[in-house]
C-alpha cells in the first residue's frame, strides 16, 4: 500500500517553480519601470528545517532511500554520494563520528542550490552585475570555527556572490561545551582544563575564526558579514 503521508524533502522543484512564478514577473515589471537592482540580500533561514536538531528522525531514512538521492540536483552531486558512509540512525545525535555534521552540511548545500535557482539566478539574468548573499550562507569546510554550541560545523551553503557569516559577537553555550586545546591554544577541544571564557574577547575571537574559515575555504568569494 502506498503511503499518503507527506514528507518534506530537499528536492523542492515545486517550491522553486512557485517562487519563480511570483519573482520573475515582479523583476520584469521592476525593470520595465526603470528600476535597477544592484544588491540582493536575503534573510531566508529555513535552511534549519532540515538540520539534524529539527528534522523528525523518521524523515531521515526516507530522504536517504528516496530515488532522487541517487541523482544530481541543481548542479550538486547526488545526495547519496555527498553523505558517503553516514549512518542515518546517528544523524539526530552528536556522536563522535560526526554524522550529524555531515548531514547538516549536505542539507545546507542542497538548500543553497535551490535558493540560487529560484531567487538569485532569475535576478542575475535581468541584472548581470548583481551581487548579493543570503544570511549565514558561507563555505567553512577548511577548519570550521566552533558554532554557538561549540560544534565544529562545516558549511557549504553560499547563495549569490558573497559569503555572509553571522558575526553577532555571541557566545551562548560554547563556553560550557568547548575548551582551549592544550596541545594548540589556537584551537578548541571538546575536553580539557580551560573552558572558553564568556567574555567580549572570546566573542570577537569566535567571529574572527569564522571569517578566517570562510576565507580559507573559499578564497575567491568575497565576504559580506
């Protein structure tokens, strides 16, 4: 019996079509009226919908076993090849193997590709010199900085022409879950004697490390924090 239950997925052709159906006519009218679009900045944070801490556990094996996981999508390699040996049963847990980190990075990449196709590319087709970004869209696959919870989460979700790391000077839980690496004080560790202090200086250091990771991972992509 075929299930009628609807499961959200990262293959969002219907949403792309619907968005373009509203966005492209507006762009055409705007251009005909003499409008000029120089910078496009997005604040779409729905990427978190598929993150390990939000997605229902039952949705993960369904997505992984979907036939579309075997095919490239919007210029991105097949999901099956991107997740590699990831264990779907461990995505919901912060396990030492980092399955959840891999899952989050892959979901970010697929979401960014969809946003590019639906929003940025149609705008660039009408305004070729357009630049822009989306909130927290960045590539930090080379030595990622710790996030607010102390996780070294690699990202690969650039939308548009610029990386847009979120540099708010926040700390939150990172000071209770990350320590200064005793072997290398420029790095953080999940264990150790000296925890990261909650201070303005630590906030600044975390943001600097985030920006540095963006530059290391995508040296040809300019920053728009």
